């Protein structure tokens, strides 16, 4: 990905930058048997805005 950059002299240029990225992490847990047993899971995701 490239970003348009305008410097203090008014010159335009293109600079290589990282793509727009979103991260998601989720966790669930359930206890059973008066907190002697647990069942749980973790979900992760990464979404990037990459041009095709």
C-alpha cells in the first residue's frame, strides 16, 4: 500500500506503508461441576485491506 505525502514545501510523493489491518481476539469459558471443570475456546482473526 502507498500513502500520498505532502511535505512542508508542497511537494507530493508516494510512500510505502503497511496496509490497513484489523485484529480481533475473543475468548469464552464456561465452568461446570462447581468450578472443578472448564470448557473454553479462543477465536482470532486478522483482516487486511489488500488491493487485488
